[in-house]
């Protein structure tokens, strides 16, 4: 399966960001991608009120992304915001195309490094994985990558690939932590971890986490097999079940768990 990680820099305009999704999906499909992944907050960057842009999964933004996926015969994964019952929003990964139109609501909220995501975002509670062409894809969002138990739970649900969509906060050592965590989570669950981040906007939006770039693909044994730099771009990754099976035979950390 070929997966495209489309590293973009979202603006505060959902319509303009939808154009980025259209353009990136068309290019990725032309390059043979079956799954096309965009970052967290692809709908609208952080740093502005999110309530006014939040829409349900049957709203116009997600419906338009579904139409893009259908037009190109691919599955699209993209970060958006949906209304939450308590008046906040949910930080949602939309998965649409190939018979799917579902969302994963980010479980672990970024209340760290001086940012308080939970002030405006309600946490999700459900682990979500989807099957595409016989391959189970697990879903995770940004700060989730610091919690290995989620990745093991996804492996327990059959995931051999985990897609991580992020809008990583900048700061000293943060890019290095990003790569380290992506590789570590691959080793924790002996799965492919394909991590798509927002590009580096080269602008400080009031300290909001708006991306550092460096989308990264890690193999089931933690090797970096592909990585972008800070600017927008697309990373194509070919994943296979055989490498996951071989990694789990050589390093049976899932089978050897005692807790």
C-alpha cells in the first residue's frame, strides 16, 4: 500500500485549506497513493477561536473532502474540528473514502509547554482503527505520540500501520523529540508509524502549536525510511504486511508483555 503524507501549512480559512487538500490529493493519487494523509488542524490552524469553524462530519467541509476522496479513488485522512456537546470542540481526524466516513477524536490533549488545549477542546475516549484493502490503519493525533499505551492498543486491534497527524509545537529540542517519539512508538507496537505534520510556518502565531514540519515515516523496527524538511511537501511511503510480521517475530514485545 502506498501512503502519501501531505505536509501543508494551514491558514485560518477552511475554504483555502480545502483547496490544499484537493491539490495534495490529486498529486498523491497521480503518484499511486491509496491513502492520502494531511496534518492535524488541516481545516484551520491553531491560534484562533475554533468554535466558529467547527462542523459535524456531515457538514460541508467534511463532505467536500469525501467528494475529493471519491473523485480520486483514495482514502483521505485530515484533521478538522467538530462540535463537542459541552460547548468546546473535538480535535477530530476525518477518515473518508473507500467506504469510510468516520472520525477519531484526539484522546490526549496538549496541556503542556505552556499551552492548554483542553480549555477549548474536549477529549475523545475511543481508540479508532479502520481497514483499507486488508490493512488496518490506527489513528493518533499529535500529543498522542507521547503515550505508548495507545499505540499498543491499536496494535491489539490489528493495526500494522499507525497514522499520526500533528501540528507540533515549536521550541528548543521539539523537532528532535518528534523524531524520537515517532521512532519509539514504532518500536513499541512493531508497526509502521507514518507521522504527518504541519509545515513550519516560520511565523509565531501567539505561541500556538502551528507546526515544525519534518513529517516522518518509521519502519516497524524504528528506522526512519523517509522524512521531509520544514517546508510544505509530500512524502510517499510504501508499506507492507510482511515487514510487520517479520518485526514481530524478531522483536515480540507485544507477545512478551506482562502488564
